[in-house]
């Protein structure tokens, strides 16, 4: 058995660690690229959302490395993501690749199926080995999210532009060479400290923008055209409304106990969207409101073309923008998205935020005197 998995931001670091701790042979997909997308687009339904196309590209690239088993997370609720594993398996089968798919759906009370999936992947029923591997992978997930947070904080403040990404990009090269929890954890911590030690420009005016939308397009840099790097270089610190570590804690640990970390977010969204309609539409609304209440300079929604939950959220966002007086930009991505036009829209939006902030500061000065 040689196991592979799809990319979604830094999630691959924790998944790689988990599979290594289980002692499995793995095929890590190359970083997502135009080649990945081109392959996935060629073999996927035209109207399906972009994440599935990239997933197919990931799998086709690792099949060349000998992968025969796919580990995939499931979903719940009215979103096409819940059908990904079935559709992707059928696409690969039509292409002549009989792949075993080990699916991890959120338990929702069905712990037997969930635990059996773990046994199947781990190839053991030894609870100590399984719990040790899972706990180490979870720790790596939180560590890599902390590394990402450090990069997001430092990018707009670094004195020498590009210094953060010298360390960050080097990390993504080196992490493929290390093996297991200890080596991976040490590499993450080393990189995080290097980034936090970067000299800052004390005179840099930093804007703060919340990124909301569909989880895959928020987290996968290739799909969102490296929005975090682009905005960082424009002097903008971003905060993503969704993280993998947050998603894992919410769906694997809290939801089965009827608990949630999203209580305040759901409460904020309730006047505009009373129930879960699939995907992260409710979170998009709720987090946007909370960003406005926290004094953020703006909100950017990113989602893949044809994503119905986010289309509903997009129709509500202009009302939120007006009610909470927070500028809003919507970016929709697919395989035809042009980087030049995308960047121009970001630049125009950030220019608007700067002029708006300057106007507000001048008005405050006038009131004082």
C-alpha cells in the first residue's frame, strides 16, 4: 500500500507526519501548479468546482509515483464536497486507475465507521500506536498553523521585503526531506523562530484585512493566487476565518459532544443567515461581522466558481458591508482566472482602504482641535 492525499494549504505537513508515524509508504503530491490544474481540468466535469479539479491533478501526479491508496476527509451537509471521494474514485477508475479510498467523514455519532477507517489506514488495531500517531499529527497541525500565523504577521512589517518568504519557501522544500514527528516539529519551530526574528520597519503602516469564504480557496495558495503573499507585500496583515487545526477541533472533538467554538460567529450571522446551508456560508457572514466589530480595515471573500453556499453568502455581504461600514471585496476563482486582473483588483481595494483610513484619521484630528 502506497498512500497519497490531496493538497490543501499546509495540511499536507500533518498528514505526511501521521502516515509516517503509522509506518506507511507515502507519495506526497508535488506543490500545486499549473500542470496540476491542467491535468485535473482535462479529466473533471467542466461545471464542477475548482478544488475537485486540483485534487484530480494531485492524484494523477502521485499515481506516477506508484500511489494506490487515497486518504481523504469527508464532509456533512448540503455541499458537493461530500461527494468528492465518490466522484474522484469514479474519474480515476475511468482513467484505468483502481484506487482504494479511505474516507474520514466527521463521526456524527457513527464512531464505528470512523474507527474502522483508522484501523484500515494504520494497518493495526493497537490503540497506543494509533493514539500516539494521531496526537503527534495534531500537534504538527497546530505547529504549522502557528508558523503560518508568524508569516502572516511579519510579511507586511518586514524591513527587507521578501525575507519572510525566503525562510517560508525553504521550509516547504526541507519538510519533504525530513521524516516523522520529531524532525518535522524541529524544522517547523526553527523556521518559526527565524521568521519572528526578522527585523521590522517601525514606520510601516499596516492594514488589517479578514479573509473569508470557502475553506479550500482560503487555504490553498496556488488556488487563491498567493493572496497572503500579495497582500503582505502591499503592507496588509490578513487573518483567515478558517484554519485546518480549527476545523479538526470543531468537527472531530467538539461537534460529537454538541459543543462548538463557533457560537459567537453563528450568533453574529443569525440575523442574516439563520441556519447552515452547506459549506462555510454562515461562517463567511459571521466572521465578516466580527472582523468589522474588531476594527478590521476590510474583508475579502474568496470562493470557487459555482460554489452555491458562497454565492448565497455573497448576496448577503453587501448588506453586511452597509450595516457594519466595512469595505468588502469578492474574488471568484476558477481555472480561467488571470493573475494580472486579480492583482489589479487587490491593489485597487487596498488603495481604497488606505485612502479611507487616512480620511478617518484626518477627521479624528479635526474633531480633537
